[in-house]
């Protein structure tokens, strides 16, 4: 496991929401309670920290805080409770990655490019959206990847936006997934377009892994830009991060410019020089999954590799 994500994962799992932290301390400081936790983990192979993500630690403590005289009955009650919990988990099937894989980096790029983690604190729901104009791409690439990485499935639905474009959405509410993407991987919640950037975790990775992240961005947020291939974005820092990855890959003369037609919104543009489209295509093509982007590259005389 990568040391950076490993340490942050431990903090994420051990320090749940503030109303539960005191209960966690009580459980961890009680040999009797931790013994029960050990039995739970041994029998069901479910880490205590994972359990705390699905219910509140207060519920666990309230249930096992009063230890009956008959310890056998007590143990059976706990294990019976965990049988129910296990049945619930088997239906939800959510899991969190314990390493930064190429697929996970790709999905991070996808969510930053054309996904969202809306804020909805009043209803206490944790929605994760990924959308795109290419139905085949969302159904054939995004949906299977989310199933493989997180064990979560979802129907892909088409919705018309104000500009009458049909966007195809992968949507799922999941507190562990939402908090993993935001708290661990650094994806902003709510409106992110002006503030989104490549996280420090990704900046410390090698070039090959950074290119997987960039591929997710390209598949969702890049396209025809000023008669070549590029990205228009209101986050200059995200374009700076993309530029840095491409420069390390050998693409030269990259410049970030103001977009004249969108000056009011503070929008910026990063374009691949026409004389380097072929080199750019060779670098990113094998990592791309969206056929619409591949067709654009082909139309710009990028070779099929």
C-alpha cells in the first residue's frame, strides 16, 4: 500500500464523525469491549473500523456496554447482531481500495472532470455522480470500473439538461464512498469548478500513474479546443497540473491562455500544439476509454497506434 494513502486511510477509518470519536475511545480503552471486537473480526473478517463506518460507534457501545453475567449469552447476542450486519453488507457490497491503482487514478480524473459530490447535509445523504454525453462510455467503462473498484452498481440514466443535451449519469448514494473520495483523495464537495486541482497524493506518484489520472480528465473534460485538442477550464491550477504531467511526458510549448469568449467567467484554455498531436496521441491513446475522444484525435490526423 502506498504510504501516503495508507496513513490517511488509517486516520479516516479510526476517526469517524465527531459524535462518535468519544465512543471509539471508550471501546478501544476497554479490554472487555475490545475482546468482543476481536471475536467479531475473527469470525466475520470485518474490521471494527469498517463496522463503525456503517453504524455509529454509539450504537455498538450501547449494545455491548452492559455486559450480562452469562458471557456465553452475551457473545451469542453480539455475534447474532453481526450476522444481521453481515447480511446487510452482502447486499450493499461496498468496499474501499487499500492502494492507489491505475483504475482508481483514472476514476479520480473522471470525477474531477465530469463528476460531482453534491453537498446535502440537511438530508444526510451522500451522493456520487458521474456523467457524460457518450452513453456507451458511461455504461461500458464507468459502470464496470465502479463495480470493480468499490463493489457498487447503478443504473445509468439519460437526462436532458437546459441546453437540451442528454447526459448519461451513474449515480449512487454511499457514505463510505463519498467520504473516501473527499476526505482521503481530496476531491472537493459541492461546486468545485473554480477550486479543483490535482491532490498532493497524486503529485507524489510516478509519471505512469499520473498519466492514468490525466486520462480520466481527458476522457471527460477534453475535446476540440481552438482547432486542436485541449481543455477549457475555470480552474487554472488544474490546467497547470495537467500541463506539468504532459511536459514530463515530452510535450513541449504548452501554454495556458485566457479564453476570450469566456473572460467574464475567468475561464482558461490549455491546447496541444498541432505539430505535437501525434506525440500526444501516442502517450495517451492506450489509456483512454472514451471512443468520442479517440475519434476527435483521429480527425486531427492522430494515427491509430
